[in-house]
C-alpha cells in the first residue's frame, strides 16, 4: 500500500525520485535562467544519490525536434525520452497534458513544477500520492496557467525573498526561498576589467538607459551582448543608435558567459521591469565584478552590497555619474569588487547548501493553504 509522503511527515535519508516540470522547452532547445538553474539542480541532486529528471515542452527544431516527431508517431505515450544531458528528459508537444503519465511512469516521490503552466500541471496529478511543489521563478502570472489560491497538498518555493513576498501579498501563499543555483566554476574568471558590460539590449532590460549612459561616457568602452530576439523595429532602432556610439561594441549571445565576464569591469543592469531575482548580477559577482543596477524587483537583493542601486527612472546623468565613480575611483572600485565577491560566497548561494535545503523542503510536510 502506498503511503502519501506528505502525510507520513517522517524524515528519512533514503534517496528521492524528483521530477522538475515545465511546459517550456528544456536544454538544448531553450536556453534561459530557469533552464540553467534546473540543469544544475538536477546534476547536483543526482550527484547526492537522488534520481532526478525533467519534464519539458518539445519544439520541432533541431535533431531533438526531428527525433521527437518520429518517435511520437511510433508511440502512444504522448512523450519521448532522451538522456543526452546525462539524466532523463521527457519531452512533449504539450507537457501539461502528459504530466500525470510522466509522474506515474517515472515513479516520482516529489514533483516541482515551474515557469510555464505549473498550475494545470499540478492540478493534473495525484497530489495525495506525490509531494507537489511550484517553484515561483517570476512574478508575471500569465505563465502560471491558473490561480494559486486554495490549492491543497501543494507547497511553494521562490527564487528570491522579493518573489516570495509578492506572492504572499497577492495570493496568500507561503514560499520557502532558494536562490537560483550558480555553479561558480562556470562563471569565475580573472577579468581583464576593460569594459562596461550590458547584457540583453531590450526595452525591459533598460536599453535606452544603457544607450544614454554610453553616450554620456564616451571615454569608457561598453560591450552590449545580445539576448532576447528583438522585433524588426526595435532591432533597427538599436542598430541606428549603436551606429552613433563608437565606444560601444555589440556582440552575439553566448552559452559561455566566461567570455563575457572575462573582460567586464562593471556590469550594467538598469532593468525597467520586475526582475524576480537578477541572475547576471550573481554570475558577475562570482568574479568580483560589481553591478550598477536599478531598484526594481529582486535586483537589489541579488546585488546586495556588491554594487550600486539606483531608482529605475533616475536621470541619465545620475547613472553616468555613478558609473564614472566606479570606473575611475580605484579605491571605490576595489571596495565594491571585494563586497561583490563576498556577497557571491554567502551561504544561501552555495550549491551544497541549496541542495540540502531543497531536499529538506521536499521531505517536510506541505503546509495547508491560506484562505
């Protein structure tokens, strides 16, 4: 007879079978902070003896898309499996529609849904039998696929205190905080500290501020690194603006961020939207690179003492003055650099601590929903 883990309430050291699920595609079909963090979590969990896997959406692109299209015609399961990342990844055109069957077939003890359609995925499975959690990775509710209120037998994890507090206010849920996992060795560099780096030149990320600051600081070299795809009009506008700024170089996106941080002296993050956390700040600080960022969402939490925080609508002159201060004042820069490195090493950002915390959460009783 199966004993529901959430009612057993006992803590054991036996390995868990843990499934992460999202309707978004997973690596290598989609690259993003959630995919990177999930990949690193799964690898760490497996290294600790747990059996972890991923359920994800499937696109028709690349070899995985071709393979998936063929195999889905040959099977009635509605999903395909591959182990190319070193762990099982179950992919489906509509991951939310097969969540129940993947959870059953994988034999999951605990499931963590996140990013895209986590609510209908959680509603589709037997939460009396399988410990179920939603990992809140952003504060935009469109991707949730439904309301969080009143969902029984469901726990919550958030990627920052900001995210947890926002959902406590809007939906009355309690979420334990586990920051995005940053594998320091993938980002740590001995930077030549020769430019100001701005990642993802998109309006949401404050591209207009970055352009204005670069124009106000012609003596400072800037590197803009492409991120999200831009619509034609925004792409044309960016190209025209950069054509007037000889101190700015535009580079393509990359999967190896060490090539970006290897030349960065300062990371500029003038985001204009409610960042749930601010992963680039955490990545840069591993190498003692301070961050000049906007006071929005979880960015101040991610930057901490390792940089400077300004109001997101502060005048360009203020942004430029603070950037010049960090760039030219060696003592101020050295203090910020040390603070950034120390902030990156705090216990909450250590992967081993995060894994132990996550496993403890997965084994503890799920709290009753608030009304």
